[in-house]
């Protein structure tokens, strides 16, 4: 009996090793288990991550006073208490305005691993991306001047910028956005899938392992690859037209390329696709197979892939809601117009 059990364990271990190798050969990459290795991936060499910048960036991320109305913070559309998005098919902003292109809010979790930001990939990094929503009329609707006036009106913020940037504490709009980006770089969620790729052969259930095999076999890794299982630019409507393409006017960038969404925490970021018109993972999986792979994904394979995707539910960083500085008589008043 002992010999049989030992043989079974050896066989199971060999199968796990083979699957790990297959996953890596398919281009899947684990979030490093080492904090030092992770920091090398997420740090910004032009503006290094420090505890002071992260804490300040967190406050700015949660501060609704950066918006024109005084009601909308970054967390409004990228809610860190759930999937890092807002669960809406089209993002809602200033004066309850839906995104004019009917675009949904991508998750901010693990967005540091994206090679491009926004659905059309127009921003190269999180720091640049943070400038857009603050100024966009249908989002936070603020001006650069409003942001600087708001932050500099509070002595506590001024002191925090001095601590975070002792050699250059001057508060500018770019520095505010850069600091928000620094905080966002730390929003990484390693999962059981990463544990598996990093060598823990028992991290995944049998169903999740089988789902990973199906995920690779069907061809999902042709787009959903790399450390973020997505995050790069790719063509949409490769083999057929997305059935809800008529909702909104978004067609991708000038070359028809669209940012591939990360699959990390995908169970928490419905609705799916750029315009949020698909509500369930199963439907999203089947539609992706049809329009990107030219494949009719069976119910069995869709269920198997969905089982694998649950292994991408990550361990979120502990985020304590920050206590924001008190407004002063010089803090700009909320403007709902």
C-alpha cells in the first residue's frame, strides 16, 4: 500500500511539473514570491516607490476633493474594496454622466503589469494614465489648477509632499498624478496560480489544473499571456465580429488594437468586454473563442476554463481607509455644474 501511494504521489508530482512547464512555455508568468523580485518589476526607476509616496498616493487616490464636484475620487470608479473597478457597463462620472464611448472601467489591481493603459493603450504607464480621468469632463472634470489649489490649500498635504519629495517638494499637477500612480503600482494580488507556477504543486485543485490545461489547449494564451494574463495590445474581432460591437463607438486605436484585459481577479470584475455588455464568465469565454480563435468552445471546456480562472482570485493588499486632511477656507468649493 505504501508503495502504491508513493507511486501515485510521484506520478501526481510529475504531472504537476509537466503542467507548470506547459504553462510557462505558453507564456504564462508568475508574480514573484520574493518581495525584492516583485519590487524590481513594479518600481518606477524615474520615481522610486517609498513608504512616504505610497501613503500620500493612497490619500490622493481616495480624496474626492480632487474632482470638480468634490464627490468623485479615483476609488469611485476603481473600488479597492472589491474588484478594483465599478461593476458598471459604462463608467459613470461628473453629473452622473456615463462614458460617452460606453467604455467600462478596467480594474486597477495589477494594472502595473499592463504594457499600456486605457482601452486604446494611449498611456504608457500608471503615472501618465492618472492624469486623464482627473481632467476628463465625463469623469472627475477637474483642471490642473483646481487640483493644485486643492492640495496646496491643506497644510498637512504640503508637509506630506515635503516628506515624500524632500529634494523637490513643489506641488504640481504632474506630481500629484505621479504619486497616485506610485500607490497604484503597489496594488498587486498574487494568487494560488502564482503559488503553483512558483513550485507549490498542490496550490491548485484538480479541477483548476484541468482548467489550466484546457485554457492552454483552446488557445486562450494567444492573447491572455504574460504576468498579467493580458495587459498588452491585440486585435479585436479576429475571426468574427463581437456581438455587442454596436454598443458605443469604440473601435480600438488607430490600428484597431485593443488592450487585452487582465484575467487576474476576473471573477470579481463583471461585466466583461470593453463595453461591459456580457455579464457572465461563461458567456465571455464562449464569445472570446468565437471572435478571437474561430472556435466553438463547448460547455464542458467553458466550465473547465472558468474553474481555472478562479485560481486567479488574488490576495489583496491590506488597505486601511486613510484619514484625509481637513479642508481649509482656501480649499476650492464643490462645483456640481
